[in-house]
C-alpha cells in the first residue's frame, strides 16, 4: 500500500514513510486508505508517531486486537 501510494516498486519494513518520499498530502491519503482497509480509528498523528513501516504495522495490529477484544 505504501509503495503504491509513493509510486515505488517496493518499500521495506524498516523504511520511514517520510524518508522515502512521503509528505503531508500523501500522509492524509495513506491514513484514509488504512481506515478504509482495516476499519480502524487511525489518525494522522499516528503516522507521525509510527512513520517506519514495521512500526506502523505493529500499531495497526494493536488496533485490530483491541477492536476484536472490544467486540467480544
């Protein structure tokens, strides 16, 4: 998703969204896609807190786990 948005062939797990070409307009697009794809409450500031792809993935996993626990 990140690579597609940045028009790159690939983005590694240790890459920082902003260091590989991300900027504020692309950040808002990424946040919207993450909300739509994962159906979680993800905020723009979360991307600034977790700009590295692997950290972002871990944060989304935590949101999904919390969502699943709240559903029970």
